[in-house]
């Protein structure tokens, strides 16, 4: 048989055994690989083991599609940085709110559905304090889900403890200035409010 895979079969132990061992044990005669694994732990090792076992290997089939499908993983492996998606709604005159400062709703129902899809795929969603103050969002993909985490840039710690962003099971990280954090005393140990000081 011929096996088609998007990513080079892994060669290391994680939560499960190496994929390459199962492939060699299955007596597959040929493996078509969309892309090599950029993870240095696996890069070319799986291919090498398959070839050593006498299995024919072809690399790079639909490589562009695989690159797009795995762009977040590839970015992290190649750079050590997270994959970031910017979401913003903009009016025809290039503004992110009306002249009255209202930002709900200048986008369409279809675009809001797409935003929820992005949230379900994200590890975290980041907003500034003004968005939190004006829109009072929950930033949940679905009620009751723990992801995405919510991150608010609030250097002076002006958000109310009753803001909706602190509701539900998702963690909310508040990024505050180091100066402001040093001024606080007797912080309560709130499980859903984690302070991250930045200079």
C-alpha cells in the first residue's frame, strides 16, 4: 500500500510511540509526504528511518497546501514565536468605530461567525483596556470552554473586577505596568485574574 501524510512521520516518543515505527511495522511499501517536519527533534529522521527500512519516500506533494494548513505549527518551530492573527472590523472610511465611538456592530454576521471560528482555533485572544471598557466582551469561543485564554493590556489596572472578561472558566491574564503592580498591596489570590508585570 501507499501511505499519504501531510507531515513527515515523527520519530520520537511523546504521549504516543513514534509514527515511523508503526509505518515500518505495517509493511507499507511507499510513503508520500507533503512536508518535512521543521521540529529539529524529528526533521529528516523519520524519512531516514523509512528509507533504511526499504520504504520508498516522496517528499513535497501539495507542499503549499500543507504549509498553509500547518502555518501556526511551522511558525513556532521555525522561529520560536507564536502565530498571531489580527482581527479588526473597519468601516468604509477606514475607522474601527463610528463617529460616536460605537464599534458594535460595524461588521457583518458572516464576519462575526468567522471570528468565532478563529477564536476556537486560538490559544489566546488579546485586547486593550479600551476595548474591554467600551465593549465589555467575554471573548469566549463557546460558553463553558476553557480556551481561548483572554489577555488584556491594562497598564494602570483600571478594569472593574466585575467586567465580563473575568466570567466563565477561561483564564484571563491582565498585563499591568510594573510600577502599578508595585503600588498594590494585599492582592487577593483570584484564580481567573493573573497579573503579568511589564516595564
